[in-house]
C-alpha cells in the first residue's frame, strides 16, 4: 500500500478470446496464435516484459515456484501469456463511481490486459482510495465489480443493491469514458457495457458476427461479474470485527458487497492476529490494521482465476464442439484435448509458493472457485469425448477399408476376363480405342457394369439418407444404361 491509501481495489474480468478462423467456431487454435500479428500491435496497449530491476521485483519474483512464474510474467520469448499495459494513463487518471447517489473517486493506477494460450484473458483495473473511510463506502466501491453488464432489470431494482448508477473513467486530459447504463440491454442481453468495450479498445469486437481478420473477439466468462480484490486499512473496524461488535449480517454484506446475497456454506473467513480475510466466489477482501502487515495476493488470485476461466472456457468449447458435423468433430476434439493437456501441465498448480499464509489463501481460493471439482468433471467429459472421437475415427477408417474392399470385389470380373483371355486381347486397338466400338463395348461389359452393380448393392446396405439415395439412383441409372448397351450391342468380343 502507498502512503495515504485507505484501501486498494483490483477488479479482474476473465474473458475468452478468439481470432478469425476459416473453419469457423469450435476450433481451439489460440495456443498456435500467440505470435499472430493481431496480438502484436494492439491500439492503445503496449506489451510489458518483466525484468528484475531492484530488490522489490526480485522478492516478488522469487515468492513463487518456477512453474507459476511462467503464468505470471512475460519473460523473453515464452508464449504462455502476453501481458499488455494501457497507454495514456497519468497522475490524474481516476475512476469515479456513483452508487446510491453518492460519488466515490478512486485513483486509477493501472489497467492491465493478459492473454493466455488456453484461450482466456484477464482485464485488470488497479485503483486506490484516498478519501473514503467508512465500511459502507468500501462496499459501494467494490460494487464496481458488478458492472460488466446489468444483472437485473429494471435498473432501479439493481440500484437498490449497490449497482452503480454512473461510472466515469478518466484516462487522461483527452480521454474520458462515461457509463450511465442507458443502452437497451433487452435488445443485446449479455453484451458488455459501453465502458467495458471502450476499455478494451478498437482492436476488439464483442459479437462474433463482426469478427474480422485483424480483430479479437472477446466474451466474458463470469457473467456480469468481475473478481475484486480489496485491501481495507482500518484498525478500528478490524478491532470491532475481532470483538464481534459487527453483526454477521453486515460483515457478510461487506464481503459480498450486496445486501441481498448471503454467504454460501463453505465461504469463509481467515482470522489472523492483524488481518481478516473474507473469501467468496467473486471476492477476496482483506481488513487490516496496518499497511505494513498487508500482503495483497493479486498474483495468487490471478493464478486461481486463470484456472477457473480456462475451465469455464473448456466447458463452453465442449458444448460448441458437440454441435459440429462429424467431418470436423474429430479434429476439433483433438485440438481441444491438446490445449487441455497443456493447461494441466502448465497452468494448473496445487501449490505456488513456500509462504504458509500465501499457500493457504491460494488453496482456499481454489476451493471457493471449485477448481478441483471442475477439473474432475472436465476430465470425465474429455475422456468421453476422446472415446467418442476414437469411435468416429474407427468408423471412418472402417468405412474407407470397406470401400476399398468393395472396389477390389468390383474389379474381380475385369481381372478375371483379362486373365482368361490374356493381356494381349484387343491390344492393337487399345492405342486408339475411341475409334473402335468393340473396345467401348468390352469396357462397358467387363468393367463399368460389374463395378456399378457392386457399388449399387453396397450403397443399399448403408444407412438411408438423402445423399445415399441420390447416389443409389445415379448408380441404378448407369447400371440400366450399361445393361441396355450389353443386350443391344453385345460385349465387344466375337
């Protein structure tokens, strides 16, 4: 915490990202697109590469185990994550919220964008509060996390439960984003607010039908919510919590920044001597007496949230892949399985740090986000899909072998005729066969007719469909014409 900061608020919005693919949706190719030109020149964003510059960055770096470091920092040419920083912010950058007709002004320190090779990303807003001291005000500020899009209409009903009435993001003297939630959300449900779309910038689109070659499609993964990290420095409030002078109902509302929601069974507090942590699916709130005793585990939350977002994204992909035609299904499942294996080996960790308190926070977040449970369920779904793909592949291979067998059977008669009469039959006439009627009649009788008849019989065994019926009719017509020619003009051999 910086000097004079009462509270810090970090809002994280996980999303799925996708580039234009000529094969359409349902194909996971992001792990092969991390070097795509569209990701290198994002307007108003600059790539941020991590360097150890001083003791502070060194301590931050070595806090984590090596596998987790690759997810947190863009170092050299590693392609697991791309990290961007919003350009144009200055000392006067602010985020102003109006909640229940009260205005709260935060200092906007940084806006960060992360794109992971698993097909997910995280947009992060880092803010500081230098003015508001009351717990009710902290609750109102945290309600900014509900503003991806309205979760309830009419808006008046949402405003009664700390949904912001207005948000103003001042990037610099020239750029200001104003959100009053005045769009007709009934026409575009689940579409992000204008403020969120403007924060991403012109390189991003938010409806798949508008996706072009040089654009990136973005889709939120936590519904209307952002995950919020809040560190609140208030010794008196912490003392009241320790002495149980704060009602459980108010404390729950403070953790969830909602008067209507209640803590679910399993959502918990971590009560330590100089700090209390409250954790839920969408928040990690730290109430402390001294900034010196505080550790903001924003990197730990990033690790857990990236895993949760990846699992949600895989679930969406499975649902989308299941609707693909069989000719595309096997390849799509193979692509998904490849990315899933990379996720398990590179992005999923049971431990990330040797620090006891940090390890506890991380494991508790995994439990709140139900990571292990969802991985087990996804393992089962992936196994089922893998077996289904194997069955389809096996059936396609069998179909090809059957087809080759049928072709071989159909060519038995021409082979027999050639073997019986010898290879020299009509040899002199074959060089200019189009001039000799008997060559055409021989081909019709001993090659075309047996092949079409065998194929016709084989096609009748197959599953009836419009395509198979069309093929059967064509083969039947060819066979009848061939029989007519055979009866009227003979086989070409005297």
